[in-house]
C-alpha cells in the first residue's frame, strides 16, 4: 500500500464515526500523522483491543470485557429497579447523575421501522424475560424523547402492562437554570402537561 493510499484509508476509516465528514476526517488524520504519531499508534492499539475484547453483558447488554458487567454483579445495586435505556452512552449519562442505584437493560437501539429495527432487533424478548423474573418490581423507561424513543417506550409499556411490575417514565420538562423565553415550545408544553 503506498503512503497516499494508507493516508486515504485512514481518512475513510475516520469517516465511519458519527458526525465526521471528509474535512473533519482529513483534519484528524493530518493532525495524527503530522503532530502526534505516538497517539495514532495508541489509538490503533486501543481500537484493536476494544474490537477484540469488548462484548455485551449477558444480563443487561451493555459493553463489558467479562460475561456479566460490574454493575450487574454489584450486590449494592437495587435489583428491584430496572432502568431501560437505548445505548451504553445513555446508561453512562444516568450513572453520572448518581441518582439511580438500580440495574439496567440496554436496548442497543430503538424501534425504527425505517432503519429496519423492530422489537426483535433491540432485544425486547430478553427485556421482558428480565423484567418478569420475579425480582424486578419497577421498570423505568428512560428511552429518549424522540419519535422512535417514544414508540419504543410505548411498545415496552404495552408488553409489560398488567404483568405485575410498576412502569414509570422519565419526567421531562424545563431544564434547571433555564429561562422560559429560550426554551423550545415542545418542552414547555410537555412540562405543563406533566406538571406536579
């Protein structure tokens, strides 16, 4: 492979990342090659190691290097509460709040017929089995407030309706520290409907 082909292959590989277009990929590739070759090698090793060793947790489907992740194995977690999120990034966001001490189920997506993702593709059968295992008492639907996230939450709620578990949904509303005149109208409308 010639030098030009290797550099072009790097640029094309970086373009697979979300939000990275041609110019951003070129900028990253040129920076790594011109200013930080040790970082490029470190990145290459880290990507290889992650691709070879990171798997899905058998209980919650998040990313882990073991059969069952540390969160699922933590005896201090409240196994009666199961928070359903779309992605490991969403799980990480909930964890960073420090407000939730239960367990998770990571869907690894959302129902999106246009993308060919239905209930089977996001593991709803496994979720229902987990939610109805006799330990879980509350399922917290923490899918995103997009059309697909709302549809996913609705399908889950319908599947667990009248099955002996309490279903709750993340509250939505005006962000803390914001001024109403700058908040979008949809958020204000939902905050009014869901007021307490």
